[in-house]
C-alpha cells in the first residue's frame, strides 16, 4: 500500500537500480561533509560496499559502526536511516523524493517541526 519496500544486502548486491539510486543519494548527501572530492568518492564506494554485505537496519549497529570513523556516531546513524528510507521508497529521482517526503523533528520543548529530518517514528510519509 505504501509502496515502500525493504531490501536485504543480497537484494542490494544484485540490483543495479538500488546501487545507482544509492550512489545518487550518497553523492548528494556527502556534500554536507567537508571530505574533499577523492575522500567523498572513496566513502561513496565504501558505503555501497557496506550495503552489499551488511543490513543497515540490523540491530547490532554494524553498518553504523563501519561509518562512524568517517561521519561520527550521530551523523552515521542519521545518514544510514535516511539512506534506508530513500532506498525503500518508490521514488526514482531525488527531486520527487525531496518534494514528497516530510519529516518531523522533536525539539527539546516537545514542539514538532515539519520538513526536518529525524527518526522512523517521526516520518510523516509522502505528501498527498
């Protein structure tokens, strides 16, 4: 019904489409970090390799652990969460994703703000 689909490392490894979509998203998101072009390209391919072998939603946090060195703990967690949501989504291009997905962020005082990024529980889903 939601058209969101889970995937495993095996599915990801066999899917040229998922790998291409992941590269598009990762390349864009890594621009936030001051990595330099060669480091960003290395990290992009590293993340793709991680996705081929590790379930990014695995409760042990192995994928997060593998990225912490590069992005920091909090950033790695958020990065993987967002990447998982993008790859599970029915959207093919980032513009459609950006236009349709909504997030809510809980501020310390409990106020919720739309159109910011946070956790699974706070994703409102595509606009209708």
